[in-house]
């Protein structure tokens, strides 16, 4: 019986670890690409002589609103 329980425990541990790694990867790539997007928008705004209005709503997901005023 303990062998059967051990197999389920190991399988569940592997599945949970894989899900955590996948979730972390998705969050990190989302953060990376949002940061690249903000940097691109900011540099384009400054190149056109604008003033950047950036409000970050959520630091964890990097949710933001961006406006370039001339």
C-alpha cells in the first residue's frame, strides 16, 4: 500500500512542480515583454518630442496605462 501511495505522491509532486514552473515562466515572459514594450513606447515618445505619462497599475503583472502628450 505504501508503494502505491508513494507513486501517487511522486506523480502529484511532479505535476505540481511542472505547473509551478510553467506558471512562473509565463509570468516572467509577460513581465519581460511588457517591460520591452514600455521601453519602446517611451523612447518613441521622446523621439517625437512628447512627454510620457505612464501609470503602472499592478507591479506583479506589470499592468500599465501609457500616454504620450505633445
